[in-house]
């Protein structure tokens, strides 16, 4: 049965206590992104640093989780170690359905455990367990150990961190069930700061599906659109790695620290090449009939025993770009080895890849030396990059400690800011043009998924600043509502406003269905308000020179359009936050 309020589990690690509380707001913030923002407004300490023990780590799901396919994401919210501001990161796997089956709309974790711990949560069980013996172990070992210690299957998720999270690197991710991640902006460091090695959520309860034929009719349509039409098949077939060739053909693929945007050698890491030689199988998040997760393999040799083992590693476009084209590594098995190292260390793959690309160019230019890098970093040298990723995770020396904070911080210390490929955070794998650069640089999550700037760049729309800003704001609003439903954004072609409205009504959220537009606006406003109140100044974001030096299929980047768009988008964000004249 649906509830009009949110049922939230709050765990205080310092006190070793938990409470379950009902919170109003279903018809104003819906769930997911909206609920996470509401909870951050309630429990976040806006003027204290991200690692203050009282700061909350929030996981929130949406009203349609468990009722419809691909409502499979969990929104994780926290004050980010990357910039000390309110942030969101989205992850899938079994996390969302496990929370639904445990009968919680959200989990809020505050405080700091006395010793390295695992938090175990279910509908009838909440436990904080000392796992100090797992501190320092990599994610592969931790995963195996946790599965043995807490056997179980079905709706159970294991969220865990590696050495990078323990060391509180802002590039540390939270890994969900091995192949999915709360990747960016340092959720892993927040867990590390709370002495939390792992969270296990047992979906050990059940819930009833709506009676009557409306729900079945709507479900059938959604399911058919996802499985019988072309709308989703591209994600299953080649998947996002298919973008490598597309972006390269458009001269929009960042290569060797964005010194180039196309190179025939990228064929060695195209989605087609991966599918031909390295793809083992597809996998899916719980509740998803599409299965976009592509899993490849590398062979590992055990010298002493003279035997080999296959290791399975998931890959997608962003990862191939970050440790492939960006590092000049053009062999798919070498890319998988690099992903594997980052995964074991609990590093988000994207930011370290882009950071190492900057370090490589900085070394070649003599801005830094091997005294700092400890390795002969050079484009294409996969072995050096594998070792460098470990240095970043463990913070071996001052240079790697700084680089694992952010590329911008390293460039601030050593120089080379002009060619640091940073758009709010390390760039995503699309060099499509001005709208994308501005949307990632200023966007809420500094993600390519905040709004469709990359698609705007690919449409013959001309260079009208006002038109581009309107597009970014409107597109963001639609996406914010989808992430408040916790829909996988790959399903945005299926979940149109009309379909979402029908879905909500069919399970009983009639008032929410009737006010979707107003609710979306409210959530968009609330998120920006909190972001600005925690220190964000979009007008101060800069876009490094490298982004103006490139050429795409449209020609040279237009610096005048870029800066006009940046200025007006910043002002639109402040206006949304309600702080366009004065912050606070
Ligand atoms: S399409 Fe991919 S990311 Fe989205 S829910 Fe399905 S498996 Fe997960």
C-alpha cells in the first residue's frame, strides 16, 4: 500500500542508535533527488565541513521503485569532499529494490563509528558491526569477505569502499554490488570519514502491488516499450561504448588530455572492438529488463602456480574515455586492466583518468618531474598508469595526495591550469562544444547527465545564448523529476511526462501525478538553493583554456558564445536558487 509520507530510517553511528521516522512531503518533493534534498535541508549542517561527523549520508528511492522497471536508481546525497558543497551521486545495482523491500523510502546515516564498521539494515534488523580487519583491504577482497560473513541472496545490496575511500579521497566512489557505483563527488570519502567500510541492506520484507487493471495496463505498456521497441535496444547491444566511434567520427572524443578530438587508433577501444574480443556477458540492475551493463574479462596469471584466472570487469563509454582515449591507451584489454585497478582501489574511474592525463602532459612539458610522478607517465603507457592509480588511492607522496584531491588543486600548486580538463570536476567523455562545456561546468552534479548540453551541441540550432540557457534549464527540470522518480536516465525516452503521470496514478499517487510540473520546479529550486547555501558560486566557475583550443566537426570553439552562455546560465541558476541578488 502506498504512503503519503516518507518512511525514513535514521542511523546515528556515534551513538549506535537508530530511529524510524515519518516525514511529510510526498506531494512536494516526490522522492529520489527531491527527497534527498529535503532530508539534507533537515539534517545537513550547512556551515560545517563535509567531514563533520554530524553530516548526513543519505540514500533515497522514489515512489515508483518496485512498481515499474528501470525505477532502479538510488540517489545518494552528502556534503561533498570535492568542493564542500551539497552534492548528489546516483547508483543502481540492487540498492533501490533492497531499500524498497526493507520498507524504507530513505536511509540517513549520521555520526562516526568508533571502529571501522559495517552497517546492516533490514526491516527487522539494524546492526553496526565491527569489521576493523577489513580496513585497508581492496574492494575485491572486501566483497568476498562480506558475502561469506553475511550470506544471503535476493534483494540484498552491498555498498562498500576501498582504500581510496578510507583515505577520504574526493575521487573515492561507493561501489554497489560490484558493477554499479555512486561514482562521483566523493561519496566513498564520506563513508570513510564515518569509519564505514560497508552498508548491507536486506530487502527482507514485501509489499503488495496495486489491485485492478489500471496498473497492469500501464505496466504492460512500459514493459513492452522497453523490450519490444528500438527505444532501449541500443543500450543492451553495443551499449554506451558504441559512443566511442560516434564521438570520434564527430571529432568530439577527448583524446590524450583533449589535445585531439579524433584519432583512427581509437578503433582499438571502440564498442564494436570490445564486443568482438572482450565482451563476456551483459548484466542488469535489479528490476531492469534491458541489461546495459557490459562485462568484459582480463586474464590474470598466478606466477607460482602457473595458472590463469579470468576476471570480470564492467565497462562503458565514460570509463573507456577516461582511461582509454584520454590516456592514449588504445587497446581494450589494457583499458579493462586499468578499470580493474581503479575498481579494486575504490576510485571512481573518470576523475583519476582525467587527472592522470593532465599529469602526463604536465610531465612532458616539464611542469612536474618524475620526482613527483615516481613513474614515466606517457600516453599509451598502461603499466605506468596502473601503478599511478594505486599511488592515487594510497596517496603515496604529496603529489599523488594532491592529484587525488582534484586536478584543479594539483594545477593550482604546480601550474598547468590551462590544460586541466576540468568542468566543475574532471570532464566527461564528450567534447561536443560550447553547450556541453557550460552545462557540465556549471551543472548541479557537474555531470554530462545534468542536462542534454551534448545533444544541444549536435543540433543545428545556431548560437543563441538565450535559447541555449532556456534549453538547459528546461531539460534539467525534466531530468530532476525523473531522478526524483529514481528512473534510470536511459529510460527517459520511455518515461515521458504522460507515461509517468499514468504510472503514478496507477499506483495511487494521484495528487503527485496532477502536479508534476510544479513539483519538478520545486525540486529544481530546492536543490539549487541548498547548493548555493553551501557555498556554490556559479558565476566564479571557470572553463580552462584547453576547451577553447579544440576543433570539432563544427569547427573551432566559439569563445564569445561560450562565455556569454556561461554568464547567463550562472545567472539563471542563481535566479532559480532565489539568490540572484544576495546569497544566503
Ligand atoms: S539500463 Fe543499465 S543502468 Fe539503467 S537500470 Fe538497466 S542495467 Fe541499470
